[in-house]
């Protein structure tokens, strides 16, 4: 099993040098924070991820969750790790200070989240959705609901879930059937079944707070008639502690390809008591507060798995002796050279490394604008919100596509050993595969990007995002590299603008290629900027490595965008030409 070590050097470079978070915190009204504090948070987070969570990854996958007598039990050690996580305050990092949270900047918390995903993706999932529930409750719930539930969710004393999907309603929530009936005391009775509910039941906490989408009897048809409800597993008593059991239950747990240590439940609500969050028929707006956060967090799952796979592959490639390197003998005293010196293995390792580090840079740039959206001036919040809306589907889809590609390469570098469970590489690929599916499939993310965020928005989010990357390019000091980056940025902007007047069929057919084209372009700009900034640092070894990685990405990975652009511009006709019996020649 790969032994995970948090990439602290890269995190510190990105925060200290590339983003200059100390100045960022000062300008955003976060004067109590600086890089030194961020570095300490990351160091302690790395220790927890490496020493507490990572050792449970293999055993958790082997044991999985169990369901008996209506209750779910997670693998040995998982609940104890969560108890330590809560005791050390990690769950409260992003929580509002008024409700026992720490109010840390996202630029401090996001690296810790990546580490946890690298260490143990199954374990991280439940804590991730609790953070999303905190957002929904803090932004949309009544003061009474906040007083009862928010502090316990923030601290991690209780966990939260997201209940959207039903057997007949996945991507199309207009088909949702779960019902909500108002009661005289202001509560609602929730009746229906939900599937694929992460953390729907477990043995970590004394209560679980379900955020449930349901429909009132007189609600408008479609998604405009959906409301959001808070439904606790146990009704709080007069002291705010878990009391009488609510009328809900776990029907079963799913048996999955990966994330086997994460409980994925079928939830049955049989007239369960719940309370409205936000206004009636405003559920989708409220739920998207959770979903947009969760989509970025799912992107971090892809990034975390990619880093773990790269580390395992690099260690193996340095140790595995096979044949002599074509460029000459590298270890004369050995019978063969390490495969790291084989050009094809080096190509795969650098593909892993440059996709991972480029995505990490983009994730922290995203986190910087999350800070601005939460703590900046009104103008800064508005601008940051536009940037985040545009980048959310990019981060979710590209990071998880990249996660699958890099974990597959990790197996390839191991050869036959990568296919064997004991090495741990195949688990990373199995675990990360789900990330392309939940919180909206990557195809849906692509449609969201080119549809809602580009064409229907009229280019406003595009312009805000362009300005962010133009700022990175303008700050570069190497004139030749800056010119190349400006050309890359300009061509992306031109291709994006050309989509604004395209018809809906063209847009739908172009969606996935446009998202990939955008992601490779923006990641390329991050690489140009990072290499330029590293060259001005005080670590020549680090700077040389960054420049060589940038060169590899620009020469070997960035050309992928041209293929996606060509496919995108080919139109919808070739996608829709085959139909009916032509698919199977019948």
C-alpha cells in the first residue's frame, strides 16, 4: 500500500509565493491570519492525515461497512479517527465563529481537505457532506433551527447528509416524488425514499441531520416546486440532546465498486418530522448552496487520489529494477536500472505530476476566491461569485477525470503488480471512479459550464474569470513566457466568446470538449505562472523542477486542448447522425 506523505513543499510554495496569502488575508479583511499560521495548520493537518487516517485506508476497503438490525457499522478505527478529528477542531475549520466554528480562510482548509482525500477518500466523505450541510443551514435556515442544530454540525458532534436522489429522479430532479405535509406546529411530515445517501447512517455520532428535498402537495410542477427540509435521525429533547427516534430508517446499504468503507444508504422516510429550510418551493436554490460546495470538494477527491497514486508510482519506479535505460547505464553496480529512467515510465510519472500539481494550483486559486466571496467587500464578493460559478464545473469534472487518468497510470507503472490488491494502487482507481458520477456527472458539469455559465449568462462569468487569469499573466516577469501565456489566454477567450451565439444543439454536443479545452488551457496558464514565480524564489532546485514540469505540460499535455477544440467545432451533426437501429445494426 502506498505510504502517503502530504506534499507540504508544494502547498507552501503555492500559498507563500504564488498566491502570497499573507497579503491576500490583509486585503480581504482577514488580518488575524498569515502564511505562518497557514503553514502550521497544514503541518498539523498533514500529521493527522498521514498518521491517523491513511493507515485505515486499506483495512477499511477490505472490511467495508456492515448493516444489521437497521444500523450501519463502519470499519474498525473509523469512528475513533473521527472522534480525534472532532476533538482537535478539524471539523470546525470553516464553520461560522458565532456557532463554535473557527472561521478559517478556505486557502487554509482546502489543502487539509486534499490531504484527507489522499489519505482515505472513504473516511473523508462523511465529514465533507457535514460541511456542506453547515453551509445550507447557516445561509438558509431560521434562527430557531440554527440555534438547535448549527453548532453541533459545526463542531462535528452531529453529522449531516444530502438527500436528493430517488430511484426515478437522478439528474432530473423534476421527477422527485418525496412528499412533505405541513403540520399545525409548523413542522412537516416527510414521506418517500432516497438512494445513494452518503453517511445516511453510521456509528460515529449520536445524531445525523438529513437535508431532504421534498415536494408540497400544492407545489408547482417541476424543479420550481421543490422544497428543502431538515430531518434529524433523533428529535432533540428539551436540552438539545438526541431524544425520540424520528420516523426514518435505513433500507439497505449499497455494495459498490469502490469507497467501500463509506456507508451509502437507501433512506426511507415514513412521515418523518422535518422543518423547512428557506422558503417553500425554494429548495433547489438552498440545495445548490450545498451542491456547489460539494462539487468542488468532489473535485478535491480526484486531486487527492491523483497525488496518492503519483507517490506510490514514483516510489515503485525508483525501486523496481528492470533492463537498462536506453540513454545509458544508470546504476552500474546493479543488474538493471530502476524503471524511473525508462522514458515511457518517466512520461507517465510526469503526466501524473503535472496534471496533479496544475490542478492543485487551480484548486487553491479557487480557494482564494472563496475567501473573497465570504470575507471581501460587496464588489469583491460579486466578482468572486462569478469566478467561482464559472470554475466550479471545471474543477469538479476536470479534477475527477484527471484523477481517473492518473490512478490508471499508477497501475500501469506498477505493471502486473498494480492489478494486485496488496499494492493498493487498484483501490485508488476504484475509489476515485465514483467522483465522476456523484454531485452531478461530469457530462452534466460540462452542460452547466457551456450552458448556464457561458452562453445563458452572456459572457459575464467568462469575463470575470478571464480577468483573474489575465492578472496572473500580467504579473509574470519572463517576457517570452508571458507572451506565450497571453497568446494561450487570448485564444481561449476567443474560442469561448465564439460559443455565445451558438444554438442549443451545438452547445450540448460541444459541452464536454469545451470543458476539457477550458481546463487544459487554464491549467496551462497556472503552469506558466507557477514556473515564473518559482524562478524568482530562493530555492533553485525547486525552481528548476517547476520549470521542467511546466515545459513537459506545455509540450506534452497542453496540445490535448487543440484536439478538444477541433472536436468541439465539428458541430453536432456527427454526434446525432447515428440513431435507432444503426447503433447495433439491427
